[in-house]
């Protein structure tokens, strides 16, 4: 079941979404990616916990190839934290919730 707090991003919406003063965590993923599926529930938990404080978004790299190319994403899942349009930090691979919380806290 999809979490309505997790924004599904497209190439067209990407730039306007990350320009926000509110931090934005983008999960670059694909439906065929096992580690992406494994990290999915963690992303949904974070969307609930940080609702109103951090925008949590997912971008399907198969449907939206332009943005991942711009950021040199070669492996998924890759999670990039943005604030005011700038990259704060990023993590590649399926990581634990504590690592993602630490990543999000860097933007505060």
C-alpha cells in the first residue's frame, strides 16, 4: 500500500520540489530492484515521522532517466538529501533506518 506522505516525483517536478527551504529526501529507485523494495518500508516510516518537517520523495529511475543522470546516479537505491536546491549529503545502497535518520538530521 502506498503512503500518501511519500511524494512520487517526476523529472518535470523535481527542480521545483527540491528548491524548498524544507529539506527533501529523494529515494531514487526502480520496481525491479530488490534493495529498493527492502528500504521502501523504512522510507514510509520516515515520511510519517518527519511529516511537515522533511519532504520524503521517491523517483522511479526507469520512468524518469533525466534527473538521475544529472546527479550521476549509477546504483540504486540512492538517497539524496536536498535543502534549498543544494545537495546536503547522499547514501547509496540499502541502509538501516538509523543511518537515514542521521542523514536527515544533517539538514536541520
